[in-house]
């Protein structure tokens, strides 16, 4: 049988200890439940028995020990990662995984006898395993072809690799990427006890080349995304060596040429060529670029990654409708809008290119937030229509944690509290949720939430009493605990012994402001927030107000509104909405051409509601400042949208970046989500009345 990475670590820990260890210690060490550790210990025990090695000493009161007689166990551990599959006793599921990887790795046919010999099983057992594997892949564009020459795995090249990655990632421990030797041993080949495909030195150079690619992209991938990319590269290198190249349609290839991801993927490929003397075809460079585009970021994605406004509108609608149904005011949390918008870019690339992810927190998210999960599924349909498919639960779970972090978040009075540094490489949403859970449960001061790579630099600038991490890390100078982002009951037992549970009355600043605005005139909201923050500790999303924040009423003028325009067709209507933006000195003339080109290239994606379009383009196409124009047509025109044609209302949009216009879109979404206000947009007689509605309707 094959031990997974955690079971191997347990075996190493027990063999190094002179005295038995409490099972609860192992549970805390690996951040899993007692039952999981007990199952792991059974697997370790079965493994030792099958290899005729000393058995675990399962003492009373939950202690377990292991005595290494004459160093034989230590020798086994040293050789274990070099052990071939035939020397192990494998379960049927483990055998099917090894069979799949062997067929994937081999350029030529493999005979049933070859596979049976390699696995150390009978021909009949091997045939039974093959039948099981065929059943597992029958719904995919994959086949195991049988001929007189033997067996060969065929099908769509990307699906071949994605299926292998899916098998691997289900059990992979992404914390292995923090130590190169750990990753080398836990890689897709060695973790299944297949022969080593490259040396540790080669693995090191590939690992460092990927880290350099991260820097060039200006990004920090989540630990899971980094491991996913490394594994894709491992599989790609083996397949290229055997002339199995992942193809790509020419128009998709051309679309990637202008992206920074394609440029960096090309530089990475050239570096790998030097290391391994292996040529990277252009199509494989493009496939790697797509994987870069589909990676989640531990922090927000870089400024160059523009998000089209139609997704931003749908995010605003999701936040609006979810808040109404759950009776929770999400609208004042600008960080929620930002985080969800940035989540869209990699999500869309993954969905469009068939990249499936596995969310390790999915079961916990469903268990702890069942109503929220159901409601997000109900109201995410607008995003799904833009993408063209229903979101998988694994993707949906990451969206849910963003809302869960806001629902969990509380504020409290400042006091003498320990400074806590959070270390999380699982993405912005998970970091926010961890921060929210910690601050809602304990009297602590969270000084920052950082990635593992930012840890040492942060410790140089901030006073930190404790480090709470979602991964296995140790630090010589600061007490460190590993916890789950959702704070399990086991975590609470640990944290209760260190931190004061929160008992003070909490201040909801958003509610306070709504009460004040109802009964008072607030002349300087930013100043009020600043004054409150001097007395009360405010969460980050309550500190977003800035003096230069612009709302819808700040970016539309009377000369940017036109009623009763007779458009020849959709292009004429788009150009007219752009002309109105130009009237407001929001854009250069070339921006109008870019608005039209965007529709021609991507279709009627700008039609965001029944009869409503949002023409726009990239900020780099000539946007000078944030602006909204409003154009009402005397006769509606067809854009080619299957549900929302014809269009009679157009809101032209310009923006200089991804974030500064989110308040504007949020106000606009509130208006467009109200059927009565949309009806008024179609019936009001004067420009002044329309301007008044737009200025006040989003409040």
C-alpha cells in the first residue's frame, strides 16, 4: 500500500521520538480530527505489518509509540520514496491511479503483462483494475485503446493531464511547496512510487524558475495554485518528451499573444529549455499561460489585470440581492466588491478552458454555512450566464467564504490585546474569513494577514506576539499555531488557552452611520470615520471611505444624457453613448472605436439586462477619468443577445482602473435592480428628471 504525505510524516515523527506521543498532539500538528489520525495510524500499522517491520505501540490513554530496532525502520524511511509500486501492497484505487500514470507517462503501448508485473498482481486483478479505470473515465474524452501491441491512453491532451492532476490534488498536502525536498518527495510521480523522472537539482531549478515567473507577473499564487502549476509542468515535460503536444485553436492562441502571462510563460519555457535541453512548442507556452491566468492569488491580482464591467455589474447585483434575502447589509463593504471582482478573472479562465479545481474546504463550508451556500447558488445566475455554464460547487465555495467573512466580522473596543499575525496562502477570501473568525471570537489585535513569503519581512516591521497559520510553519522567535481558516473546535480549545474570548459589546459602525444620516446632516463622512477610528477599532472595510471616493452623482452631468436618439443600429448607439462620454471630457476619441471593437470581438456581452446595455472598453484605450453617460433610444436596436434584446437604454462607462468606479457601479446596480426606477428611466420626459433619478436613485 502507498502512504500519503501526512502518513509518511507521522511515521517519521514517531520513529524520531524516544517516548510515545498523544494522538491529540498529532491531531493538532496536522490540523485534522482525531478520527483522521486514527485512520492514518491504521494505515501506518498495516504498512509496517506488510513490510514485516516493528509495529506501533498503541498504549492506553491515547498514546502511540514506535521503537526502531537496529535502525531498520530508519533505513526503510530513507529508501521508501525510491520504492517501486510492485514492492508495495496497494489498494484497488491506488492501483488504478498508478496504472493511469504509467499509461500517461509511456509513449509506447504497455501490455497487460507489463502492468501486472510492475504492480505485482495477477493478470486477472490487473484486468479488473483496468475495467474500473475505464468506468471512471468513460464520461471524459479519454479512452484506453487495446490492440495487439498492448494498451495506450488516448484522448484530448489537456483532459489527460487535468484528470491526472485531479487524482493527485485530492490527497496532496499543498504545504509541501515550502520545502523543496518535501515537494520533490511529494510530487505526482514519487508520491505514487513511480520511478524518479528528474533529479532533485533539476526539480530545484524548475521550482526557482516558477518563482521567478511569479515575480515577473507581479503576483503571489496561493499555495494550492502553485502546486497545481508545478504539477502541470511535471506532466507537460513528460508528455512533450514523448511528442504529445496540447493543441490550441488559432484564434485562442492569438488572443493570448498580448497578455503578460504569455510573455512570462515564454520566458519560463526558454529557461526550462536551457535546464532540460527540451523544446517548448508555442502551443504548450500558450497552455502554460492559460494556467497562469487561471491561478488564484494569495493577494489581490495585479493592476494590469482588467476586469470587464459586466462582471462587476453582476457582482454588484449578487451583493445587493443576497443582502436583501439574508437581511445583511453587505453594501458598505467595498473590500467585498473588490475581492469578488478580482476572483472573477482566474475563475473565468478556468471555466472557459476546462480547468477543474478541488476546494479542500468545501465540506466544512457547506456544513458551517448551509443557508449562505444555498443563497449564493441562487443569486449567482447572472455571473453564470456571462460565463455560459453553472459554477461547480468547488468554485462556488470560494465565493461563499467572501460573504462568510463579512457575516463573521465584528468590531470591538480596543484594549490590551496580543498582536497576532495571520499567515495564509489560500487566497484573499480565506484570509478575510480567518481574520473575521479570529476577531469575532477573541480579544486580539490582527496586525496583518500575509502570505508565507511575506512572513519574515512583516516580522521586521511589526511587533508580533503570536503567529496563526493555515499551514505547517515553525519560527524560532514567535510562538506559532496552525489552525483551520474556519476555526474548528480543536482550534478553539487551543486558542482558548491563549486568548481572552470576546465578551465586550460590539460597535456596528455601518448601523451607527445609517442612524446618524437619518437624523443628522453629516458634512464630512471621511472625517467622522477617521474620528471614530481613533476611539474604536474598525475593520478594514469600514475604513474605506476616502474624500475622493466618487459616487454615481459625481460622474454624470446634464450634457452626458440624451433622450430620444434614433440609432441606425447597435454600433451607432454605442458610438453615441461614447460621444456623450466625450462631451463630459471623460475619454479620448479613440476610446469610442475601442468600445465598438470590443462588441465586435466578444459579442453582446455588454447587454446586462432586459433592454439595457453597458458599452465600455479598457482604461488603456483612452479613458481619462470615471464617467457614466445615459442614452435613451427612440427605437430599440438588436445587439444579438439571446435573452435581453432589443436594447433601448445605454449607459456608457469609462474608468481609469479596476477599482475607482466600483462605487459608481454599485449605485447604478441599485437603480437597475429596481423595476420601478427602470420604468421611470424609460418614461420620464426631461433630462433634468433623469439626472435627478440617477443622482438620488442609487442612495
